[in-house]
């Protein structure tokens, strides 16, 4: 009897966790208490390194508690030993680190496993589609220079945006409308202070939509919602900012193809069709799997800001300061790891140009630029040898102003089409026969649209000039 008791004591010493500890750890795991379960599974996997289930359980606990490096090793072992549940966790870990090709491979293998079991794979297909889209965005990551970043409280993040007078003013919804309503939105007023853009939910719809109002004498009146191609159904649309041209709006939306939370979009008002163009989703690094919003471009300072809560604790947001680039050049680098790093904004120093000194620009970003007396030169519209206009406000004839606005809008549309066509042709050149077949109709359509538009700007400019000259002649009679 004493010998049996001694053997039992020795067994407890060799395996102090025992079956009871394993069952408790499994209960914690099922309840999502990964921090409690993690040390138990860590000891178990050390004692029984050939147990694939222990690798899976410990790997998941490490992943859920933020230890990605450890999680990858153990989840990879779980996958190699065909633990089905390990596949989606390792795929998600790859998604987090922007290794989308690896994630797609694992999702595909996991879908095959579920299909053989005759289980629903729709949720896996959705993740596969997201991985494919994210991979395309990473391949086209933009080469922007991020010159500064600061982490601030989310409740007061607008204080980090110090705009010049010509960029207008940003205010929180609650401060602008002097309300205690819990409306998490911003209000952007134009330079003249007579037009605003903002978002709010309604009693009938809890989702945010973007609205605009104009000031009539001294009152804000006639609230209008932006159209359905901007205020898409089933999504929050928020944080608008309009460029000084009054035609280009940046905003955030958590639908319409968002890759996670709020994504940043841009659209322009087409004066010819009196409608907003189809919104364009911005690429990486502007967008991520987190919330990315409140993109602002101050054309006077030639600086931009956007907010993101990627890699931030609850209640905090990072404000990135960058140099806008109308050409939107892509990162010219073959190494996928470099593109991943730039897409994730692993280090803002990697986005800067060598030997460049950004101190003056960072200082400018924190300085309010007061409007100067001289007029801003938005363009050079030659009327005759003695008269050149530099802004829409200079144009006296309503007809001429409308025609020149169409000229500006059409020219911007041509720039957009040329940029998109260049991207399509680049993808075509790199694609396989199937990809080329898919891209051909889009390229042909874009070429036709571009050909149709190219002749319009010179004609519109000529008509605008003639209309203005006729108007001036009538005024001088």
C-alpha cells in the first residue's frame, strides 16, 4: 500500500497539471479566457511535444494574448499535423502581418477540409476574397512620405489638424451645432464659411450619412444628403473633407468594399452631369484592417493628415502627417517584405527620402496660416493679352464660370482616367492569359472614355473665354 501511494505521489510530481488541469484549461479556452489557459497549455506542450492538440491550443492562446511570434510556430505545427481548427487562426495571423498570399493558401486548404465534411464554407470564401483584395492593394501600395505621427485621445483628435484659412475649418459636430447629442462626427466648413459638410444618424436610421448645408444670410438652411453612391446602404459614412475646389470630397465609410472598419474614399462632383462620380477607395497605406478616417489635404501648406486606430489602445488614435502627391506613385520595389512594411507603416522613417529634412514642414503643420491679402492662383485662365484670371471668383459671367467649372472637372476626370488606365495596363503586362482576358474589356472601355473626353477641355475653355468676353463687352457698353 505504501508503495502504491509513493508511486502516485511521484506521478503527481512528474505531471503536476494532471487531467484536472487539462480539463480546466479546455474550459477556459472554450470561454475565451486565453490568458488563464495559456500557461497550462505551455506546460502541457513542453511535456508532450508530439501532441498536436496541445500545439493548437497553446498557439491559439499565444495569438489571442498578442504573442504572434510564438503563436505562428505552434499553429504551424498544428497545421502540419492536420488540426483543422489551426488553419483559420494561422491564416488570420498571416492577415495581421500582411502575408496575404500565405493566408489565402491556408484559407483555401481550410475550405477544402470543410467541403469534404460538407460544412458551410461561405465565411471562408469571404476571407479569401478579402485576402485577394488586400494583396492587390499591397502590390499597389502608394509611395507617400509620412513625415510625422502623433498619438492622441480619440475624443479630441481634431485638435491635431491645424489648417490654413484657405483649407477651411474643422470642428466636432457637438461643438459646431452646440448640442449634447452623442454624434461622433466632424463638421468641415469651407474657406468662406458659407457651406458645411458633416454626418449624423437619424431617428429612423442609426447609421451615419453625410449631409451638406449652405448659409443663407445668417442661417444654416436646406440640409441635403449626399447621393446614394456616397451614402451607401447598410454602412456608416462619415468624416467628410472637401478640397478648396469645392468639387473633391474625401470621407470614410465602413461599407462599399471596406477592408475593415472605416476606409477612406474620394469622389468628385461632375458639373457636366450635376452628380457625384463613383467613389474611389484609397489604397494602402491610407487604408488598413483598422479604422482609417478624417483625411485632410491643406493645399496652402501642401500637407495632409489622416487618422488611424491601427495598433492603438482603446480610446487612442494615431494622426499621420504626410506630403500629398497628385501622381500617386507606387512603391517601386520588388521585395514583397518592403511593400508589406510600407503598407503597414511599420516605420515612418522608411517612407522618407534620404537626406531630406522635414523639420520645417512639421513646424508648418503645427502653425496656423492666416489668409494673405493676395489672391491664390488656382489656375491661369487667359482672357486676352491684358487680362488673366486665377480663381473662379474672378470670372464675372455666370455662364463662363459654369463652363470653366466643367473644364476643370473634365480635366480632373481625364487625369483620373489616365492614371487608372496606366494601372490597368501595368497589371495587364504582368498578368497571365486569364488575367489579361479579364482586364481587356476594362482597358478598352477606359480608352474609349478617355478618347471621348480629350477633345472637351479645349472646347470648354474656348467657350468660357468667349462667354466672358461677351459679358465684359455688355458691361462696358
